[in-house]
């Protein structure tokens, strides 16, 4: 059967070091491990034959002028190698145990990939899956003029999206700028002094920049209002009808046309797990998190604290930690002889996670 050089790397007659006319076929696009006894020729095959020939072929692509600075590379003692791609070699002694060091960072391919993604990639909305779009100010004005011709519209500048707070200071700043109305949680509301919202609920707030009837003579007003709205909305504008239905978003930045989610312009740091802009906010770019296994802390919730129900503490003994637990027990109406499973959840939260509350330690005061 004729071998497919596009799917395998074929080595014929390898005689480097202690190899004796070794023939081997290695599948491409697969993880292949070379194993064997010490001295059997693993490194001779991988590094001194396959890698050395790939590096030599790469050097031959340089000009004669460049090759004079690199020196001459001897061809490894092998009859034939086919199907070879550009190669990378990472020696064990050069790798780092730092979790931020990967094959990509060690070989510096990572830097080129980040640049490629930042310059050539296309962004999609994480919520709807739609392709992100960006417009110039003139394009936004033209789209609005064509789409809403002869209609009554509200031109809004988004300020707050799904965030909690009372926003009393924000409303005062809006009023000082001369705006009279805001769209709060989908409802047009007149602004007044001392206005505030429920701080424990999430809110959507947009400034009502202008109300327009897009007839033929409104181009100048639309242009001025659009400039103002984009400035207040930090590059994002929102258009609805007078009833607040069918909102549409437009942005000078990358934006989801349906939800209005906006992304900053992609940059190499956006794709770096070593940068705050690109690192996962949960694992901080390390790829793993540390979590507490409650079952190991409380292996048997039928035991009491006195009998070792909380494993890291062990059984009861005279000491500050157990005096503190007695104070918590008195506060929440249980004893250290009660099974851990019957202790109120609020008390367990204090025991396991701590609290800013003060407790009186009666035992230490005696």
C-alpha cells in the first residue's frame, strides 16, 4: 500500500547515533509518544533526526546572505524523510513549572496568534450569536433616516445596563446638563430633584436625547442629536418608537445589533491570559480555581462540634476557637452538643465564612 505523505511522516533508514536503519511512520495531526528503555534512541529519533532535518530544510529557504550568519547544518544520517512540516522543539530542561508558561508562550507562537486574532478575527455576540457590527456616524445617520422615515422616534443614550444602585447622583448630573426625561427600566420618566431608585434591583437607564418626527427637514437636527447621543452614550445610541417598543442599537464600536452589547476594539491583550483585559475573571488566567469541599470539612453531619463534627478543628478542647463557637451558639440558639446538621444555616455561614458581627466571649472573661 502506498503511504500518504499528507497524513504521515515517513522516516526511512535512520542511523543517527545508536539507531540501526530504523524505519518509522508517524501520523500527522496526532499526539505521538516515543517510549523505550534508556539509550534505545528515543531522543536520537525525535531530536537528532526528525527535528534536525526539519530545521535544516527551514534554514535552506533563507537567502545565501542570511545563511552565512547561521552556519552550516549537517544533514542527519537518514536515507529519506517525507511529509515533514516546520518543526518546533522544546527541551525538558527549558520548560517552567509556572502555570502561565505553555507550549505557545515558550515557542512564542502565542504572540503571533494573539496578533492574528486581534487583526483578522470576527466578533460575535455571546448572547444572540449574531455577528458584531460597527458604523461610522454618517452610516448611523443614513440608516436611521432610511429605516424610520416619516416615523416618530426617541433617540436615547444608554448609561446603565443591568446594574444595581439608587443613582441619585447620576440623575442630578443628567438634570444639570439640561435633560428633562430618562427612560428607566423601559418607562419614560420625568426627572426631578432628589430622584432615586431601589438600590437592590437591577436597572436600565437611558437619557432621552431627543424626540423626532423624521420628515424631510429634520436632517440637521438628527445630526446634532446623534452627535450628542453618541457622546453621552460613549459611542452607543438607541432608537425606539414613542411607546418604547422595538429598540435598535447603533455604535461606532463593535456592537450586537439586537441587544446593544458593545465590545472594545480587539487588541492583542484581549487574547492574553496574562493580561487583565483578556484573563478569565474567575481563574485569573490560570485555568483552575481553588474551592472548598464542605464534605471534607464536615464529613458526618450527625456528629456534634464537641465530638469533632468540624474535621479541621477536631474534638472540643479549651481554646479561643471553641470559646468563639460557644458565643456563636448562644447567639443563634444551639449548643456544641447538637448535631452539626441541625445547626441553623445562618449560624453555619458565620462559622465557616466569618462575620463582621461582634460576639461576647464569656469563657475568657471569667
